[in-house]
C-alpha cells in the first residue's frame, strides 16, 4: 500500500493559530493507480497553467474546481484526523509543536490498521518536525505496520499535491466553517472519504 500524507493548519496554540490541525492520508492499493493519478495531475497542471504546483491555499476557486473535477475518476481512498485544539488539554502537547505534529501523525497511522505501508510525507514542514518524525514513527508504531517513510518535495511529486488539496478541502470544513464555500470542494471527494476521525 502506498500512502501520501499532508497536513493543513498548524501545530501551534497561539491566538493566531488555526483552530484545528488536520492530517490526511491518501491511500493507493497499487502502483498502477498511483501512476495514473500522478500523470493526470501533471496534465491538469500543464493544461491550466498551474505553477509551480497545486496547493489548496494558493489555488483560485476555479483551479480548485478544475483539480477536484479532474481527479474524480481516480482510484484512491482518503482517511483523516482532525485535532480540535480547544479540546486538547495536555500541557505537553500544547507546548511542544513538533511532538504534537508527530503525535497526530502516529494517531492517524495506528488508528487505521496498516500493514507494510510505504509512507510518503510532504517534506515542506519545518525541518525539526521531519527530523524527529522518522525516529518517532520507528519507535512508536507496531512492528510491520510501516515498510518505509520518505519525505518528498511537493513540487516534484503530484501525489503530495493531491494530499495537500484533499487535506485543504477537508480542513476548510473545520477551520473555516462559516465560509460560504466551506464544503464546496469536500463534496467533490465525499465518496472517496472512508473516515474522518474527530480526535478528542
């Protein structure tokens, strides 16, 4: 199983921080479907002149719609975790952003009963998060759950862009619930979403 992971929101607890940290994994059961989806996203980017990449926060409403309409026929599954920060009372988690990021990542992975998963994570997170993540996952996840973990540049990997776009669509429901388009793009991927776990 090939899994691409990204997050939306931030792991901080400042007044300016996002209300929720949302992390999503996009799951492919085989490489053939992953390759087809990758090629399709590359073609969409060229056709609609999206540069340097599809990123939910930077895309116009039109390009978001183009993207989600374009991937509708692709075969992948989606599972997410939503960390509602106002309901987290752990002093340690609230004061250790890197640990909170890794804790969220571990919860997402272990909650979904994976075996031999090849994990690909957006490498644009802060370096201290990434450095700690591999070691943390190796120590804190069951033996055999993860085959390997790699951090990839989203500009070079369209399937990380896929994870970003889907995470952004889901996060908008929770971080911008009053927006008129809060569920606009989420509805386009609804049938692919197997689970959204509201952690508390």
